[in-house]
């Protein structure tokens, strides 16, 4: 899923679970915390090998 599509699925209180090597998702999620237009997530869980 591209970052644009992912961001359209965010809702308030979501826990985002993503592979640690998806820098686009990690940076996009952190950036959404500083935006007034995106929902506020509850956390990010990074997975990896």
C-alpha cells in the first residue's frame, strides 16, 4: 500500500503495526501527529526479522 492510501485509512486511536523497514509509513505516521487534518494515533508497533 502506498503512503497516500495508507494515510486515508487512519482513524483516531489506531495502533499502527508496520515492518520497521517501511520508512515511508513510519515517517508518514509520525508526520501525521503534527498535522491538524489527520487523526491522532495511539502508537506504532514496528516489526522485524
